[in-house]
C-alpha cells in the first residue's frame, strides 16, 4: 500500500472512455452488431498510486488497459496524461509519450520476440527512442538486468532459454528501462507459479517505491488486487460499477456484484467466514446487453426499476462511487 506517497493531481485521467468493436459475419462481412467492450469508463490514477481493475473474464479490463495506451484506438472519451489529451496526439508525439506509459503482459513468452536475445529485447526501447547508445546503452541494460534480478550473462540468451519468472523479469526490465511514469500490468503474474508470483509482486512493489511509478493492475485475482492496490475499480460488462479505496471496498463492498465477487475470497482470519454468494448464469453478451442495470439479470436484489433505469456512479462515501439504485 502506498497511500502515504499520494499527491492530489492525477497523472492519468480517463473520462467517458468507450471502445466499440463492430461484429461482422458472412463472406461479405456484413455488420451484425457492435460489442460495447468499454462503455463510458472514467477514473483517475495519481502519481505513485496503484489502481486495481478487477472483474470477470471478458468484462473489458484488458481492452481498457490497451486503449489507455492507445495500443487500441478509443471510440470515444478522453485520456489525459499529465494534463494532455493523448487521443489528440499525432503518431510521432504519441510515440514520444509512450516512453512514459508502458505495459507488462500476462504471457511474457508470446510478448517477447523469440528471434532476439533478451539483452536486445530490453535495449530495443533505447534504440527506438534514441535515448542511449554505445557504452551508455550497455551500462543501462546491465544495470536494469541487475535491478530486476537477472544475471548479466542472461543478456545473451533467448526467451525460450529462460524460465517463466525470468521471462517476466525481462518484460519488466523492458517496461522500466525508459523510466516511465505509468505501467499497465495486464494479469502480470497470473501465468507464473505461486512462489514465483510472490517474488515478481515484491519486485513490482520495490520498483514502484524506487521510481515512484503509478500502476494500473488488471487482474481477475481478487487477492492480488487487494494486496497491490491503493484503490480498486470493479468492472462489469464494459462499465465500472464500483470504485474506491481498497481497504474500504474490500471490507464493505457496496455493489451487489462486488459483494458476490468478494464473497469467494478467503478471509485472512481462518476462524471467520463470509457467506459465499453464487451468481446465477454467465455474464450477458456485450453485443446485446440487458436494459437498465446491466447486472439485473444476475442480481439477487433486483427490483422493477433495475430493468428500466440504468444506474450511474454516485459517491456514497468520500471517494467511493457505486452504480446501484440501492445506494
Ligand atoms: Fe442490482 Fe438493481 Fe443495484 Fe443493479 S441497480 S445492482 S439490479 S439492485
């Protein structure tokens, strides 16, 4: 937890972010409909803060993370980084800014070029952004290898010659070599064994402290999100349904969906138990979302208005927002 380091001005401000994908079918690629993958999402991330983004598979978490970095172009909304709307930047300005915004992927094996040595993979951003060459570049790469717990002789190896944990350290080294301000971690440890997960989480936390990094950590793992996050945003079917301080949200979830998700998380005190809430059915299709509150088809507390009126995020406590007619 990093609350003591937080300052007020946000590093990142996302407002009304939307990403809509057309769905096509047939040999003529006739448009069948649209997937509302990200549907009006808004949040801030402060300097040095970790925001956890959690929700079931397919809820739009990864699309949100990639859209914030403009690896996917947004359909609507704004993404302000240090007060500049990056959606308005031309590609060369965006390329420059990308050195400040990096991503760590879930599967380091598929995100690392198998034909490059890991030394070349880590030094490549220095070449692309023309920030170091020659012995300066060499020194920076050696230093970053040591910092993430890799050996300098690993620099000559290829990704397939490394373990999963070592490959994720390469991904982290590549992400931090340009001294970014923001890192999006998309399921950054979920492909690793439990013992390696703990090491990589500790490394990410140490690096955050050292470089004053802001993180957007995307995961379906509620325990990981609780451990790493200052604040948590809960996503359902492309929308945020709850966002607030991690400790308060985990102790007193306000949205029925958050309550159901957290009911499956074991409590630290083994003598205390939470009643597990089993949600009925799968999440509805984002191609044809329900009317009113998107959660009404699975919500144990739904009432008539829920099928007709869409709830918006309302502040229920300081900095704690919930989209539910009951709050
Ligand atoms: Fe449930 Fe209604 Fe609240 Fe939606 S608005 S979460 S359906 S009670």
